[in-house]
């Protein structure tokens, strides 16, 4: 397991805090609880704890509720942090980062949070998928319209549009989760998504490298080749 000192000595395009976050995201998605505990312990003092909690929360989209619940339980134990009394990000428009938006939009989001989540979800999903956005929506609707609705409202609206962690970092963590759990189809999509969200190819490569002790060497080689093809496309 990489120690804090080794991490500082590593020269990568990733900030130390982001490196810890992607490792935690990958661990939640595909490693035993004991290894997740170690990854979280390594991150103490290196990462904003709110960012860790946001990455744990978004893990339910890619790892399921059981792993997310176990991860949050582990984080509470490791960090000795109590849960907040309320989720201030539960209602769109409630966070300080959006305080400068038009009053009309804030009122609309408060009155109709479902509609606001849908709108925000569409905006975020369109950033992540870029030119492939409309094709994605058609493909998911062809699987089932409920999946399309859940993807937009729950996935991209309620979860990936939350404040606390920027979209680029969230997408790098999604890349990590897909890589460690072996979800190559979704990994391919989110390699594009990370690029579309502002990550450089070097940052994505460093994200994969940060998982070097968490996944098989052959998988890492295959994922780096996939990244090369995505960048070249």
C-alpha cells in the first residue's frame, strides 16, 4: 500500500488529494472492506473530508448501496467524523456555490426540485458525453425509459451535479471505480467523459497509474491502451 510519504514523492499530474480520492473510489467499487479502510486511513490529513464523503455518496451509482453503506460506515470509524444533521445539498440551489444565480431559478428549484434535478442532470450529462449525448439517451431509452429517467434525474442530477467536488474530479473517480470493478464498457464511456469534463490525457493516465497496486498489471496495460485509443479518436 502506498504511504503518504511515497505519494508526496511521486511526480504525477494529479494533485495529492485527487490521487487519494480516485484510489478510494476504486477501492469502494472493487476491493474488500479492509483495503478500503487502509485507503481511507492513508487519506486522512491529505484530503478535504467533505470531498471524501461526496465520493463515497456517488459510489452508489457504480458500486451499489451495500458497498456505499459499508464504505461510509468505514469512513465514520476511520475519520471519527459524525454525519451532518442535514444534507444541505439535497435541494438544488441550496449550496453557497450557486448563490450568485438568478433569484428566479433558485425559487424554481426550491419549488420543483425534481424538475430542477432533471434539468441539471441533462446539463451535466451533456457535458460528460459531448457529441455522443443524444445517442446515449436513445440507447438508454431503448433499454428502458425508466433507466433513462433514473440516469438523468438520480445519476447526473441528484448525485454527479452535487457541489463539494468538481465534475472533473468526479469523472476521474468514476474512471477509477469502473477500472477496479472491471466495467470496461462504462470505463470507455467515462474516459471520454473525463476528457469532456476538463481532465487532460495525462491526468487520466495518472489516475490509472494510481490504481497500479489495486488492479492486475494486465488490466492496467489494457486500460492504458484503451485510453490511448480514446485520446486518438
